[in-house]
């Protein structure tokens, strides 16, 4: 058994660690509140944006517009949203696992849709070109290990970005798709369900997919009911003409889709970090209690041994 001096040193070290993790938990809790408030506020607007985008895509399905053009998938651009640092539980591990699974078995990446009709790519899995835009350094490190190309990196978007901060990213995505360098654009992010639950997802951004958007709207409807948010009512008409409307509104709606995903990931990250730090603090307290018990047992043994020696010495003198 370890001596009392070593145990005291370990108790002191663990208590100091517990103070640090407790402070980090409090900081993460404050950040989590801001992040969740931001994502809850944006959900109603995002819901309306998805509905408008879905209806426009349905109404102008046969209209000649680059962002509605559906091609056979030969190259894919993935926007990977992770954090800059660790210490946030399984947040990064989950989304990294999701990305690896998608790359390892890219069957869903190779499918594009026109209405209910699928266009399946004839390109072999090994010949499918997959490039990345990374948000957060953890995702950037992952992509470099996988040997994939990063066409842009945005480590500064990992905490409460404004819509103007997301605009350069969305412009790259739209330009790359319109220039036909990529046939499909998806975003890998972590959806915030609750403080205890976050779900990694991969959503199609381009070409505009009515099915994927309708699925996302349905999920947001369920979340709206859970948080007591009212489903927004919309009435709109297309003026002055479809071409001008599509040219101006589609980029803004795509921008909102990316912005919303980043806010969802931020809320998930801070929630995961707060829980991780809380668990670390609880573990430190438990270890400290166990070591304190062991230290007291050693002290008791020494005291008992000393009393026994004194008694034996006195008995010998008598």
C-alpha cells in the first residue's frame, strides 16, 4: 500500500484538478446557455426558410437554374463542422465517426434526386472525388489524416458566428457548385436535441433536395412542439419574375441552411463539454474521497501499531 505522504500528494493533485474542471464546467454552462438561446431563436426563421426553399424548388423544378441542376455524382464537397479543441466528451468522436462511415461506404453520397426519382452514380467508390471545407481544427486534422483535399478552412466559426461570418463559406460552396466542380454538397454537423442528447447528421445542401428539406422540416416541427414553439405561417408570392427571385433568394437560403447547422453544432459542443466537465469533477471528488479513506486507514494502522508497541514496552518493564 502507498505511504501516507504519497497519498496526500495525490489527494492534493486530484483536488486541484477538480477545481479546474469545476471552473471549466461553469464557463461551459454559460456558453451553452448563449449557444442554445441562439439556436432556439433561429429555428423558427430556419423553418420558414426551408419551407420557402422547398416550395420554390417544387414550383421551379424544371426551371433552368444552376442551384436546381441535378447531375450524376462524380465529385462531392463535404462541409465538416467540428470544434477547435477537445475536452467536449464524444462530440468530435461522433461526427468524425459519421464522416468516416460515409466516406467508407459512399452509396448515399452518390445519389441525387429529381422529385421522387433517384439518379445513382455509376462511378466506382474508389474513383469518387471527395473534398472538404472544414469548420474547426479537429475536422481539419481528421481530413489531413484521411489524405483528402481541404479547399477552405474556417476555424473561427466554432463559437456563435454571425450570418455575415458564414457568408464567405456559403459563397465558396455556391460558386463551386455553379462552376460544376462538384456535383453534390453536403454538411456534416451535430444536431442539438437536448442538453443530454446530440445527434450527428449529414444533410444535403446542393442541389436543392425537396425530400431532404421536407425531412428536416418535419424534424424541426417535432422539436418546435418539444420546446413549445409555434409553427410559423407563411404567405408569399413571386415578384417581379422567377429568374430574379431565384437568383437573389436561393443563395440567401443556402447561407441560412449552413448557418443553422453551425449554430446547432455549437449548442451541441457546449452541452457536451459542460457534461464532460461535470463528469470529470464528480470523478475527481470520488477519487479524492477514496484516497482520503485509504489515508485515514493508514494513519489508523500507524496509531494502532504505536499504541501496541508502547503497551508492549510497558509490559516488558513491569
